[in-house]
C-alpha cells in the first residue's frame, strides 16, 4: 500500500493517520484511516450511494416480484485502488516504534501507492471501479440514481453503497452472479437471502418472511 521515502519528501498532499476502532460482526476491528480534511473546494468527489429515499427500493422489488435478495461486502475495498495523487503520509506511532526497536531510521514517511480509507476521493474511485465491473457483466447503470444497476436478461437489480452491494433477483441468477463477482473482486462475504433469513445491511436488519419484510434499525 505504501513506499518508504525520506522524511523530507514533498507531496501534493501531506496527511496524518488515525485508528478507527469499531465492532463489526461481533469482532473488534481497527482500521488505519487518513485524516484528509476539506481544505479546498473540489467538484470531483461526489460518489452516488444509498439514501433515505432509495434504501428500500431493493426490498420493495423483492417483495413485489417474490425475489430473493443478496448482499456483497468487499475486503479492504479502498486499499485495492491505486492512489491517483502524490500523497505523503506520516505513519502511526506504532509503526515508528517497530522501526526504532529494529534500529532503523525514523526520518522516513510513506508515499502512498494505494488509497487509504477516508481519503476524500476514495468513495468516488471505488464506485467507479464497481461500476466498471458491473458494466463488464452487462449491467446497465441508472442515469438518474447512479448507484443502481440492472441486468435486463437476468432480472438482477442492485444498489451500490461504497463497498456494500444490496441486490435482488431470481435465486439461480443471484447464485451465478455471485460466482462471477468472486472472480473479479476480493469479497468478504457474498450471500443470497431467502425466506426465513435475517441479515444486516447499512445498519438495518432485514427479516424475510413469506408475508413480506420487516426492516428495523440496528
């Protein structure tokens, strides 16, 4: 993700990092994130994502057409995207402590080769990447709400929100599609949800029954 460079190296951006600690799926996790604050106004950072207006569209379609749903979560999504700018980062104290213990120079920094989470441009670049993957599989992207993709022949529809995907379609089509995605992306999980399932997506629980769906807050 990075290249070690001398401490006097200059970059377009000079950033520090912070650890973001959270419990996800019952596991305590730490993610190293960039402190990339909005110092300048930019118009190239917008990334379409799920909103309060759209976050039940997939559920609604699944209920009305009696379809299964599916969720996809990508492993370290942003760390797989090339850093497009010359970004110099001050590493975390723990990294310097390891170098000091090994007798190595502390007058060094990181030149980023891949995106750090919380980079201002990261979300847009990732959604662009997912869009490229889905279009390569013959999905069409919605013009008005660009987080939605639809495959007419397979009757698959999905909504992309950063590194999470929520979709619906016929069971066999979903299973085949998830196998395709596993060949193109490194996935943490890719699950089809049928009657009786309970699953979480974007901090909401979905309870799937023969009568419909119950959506409740996390």
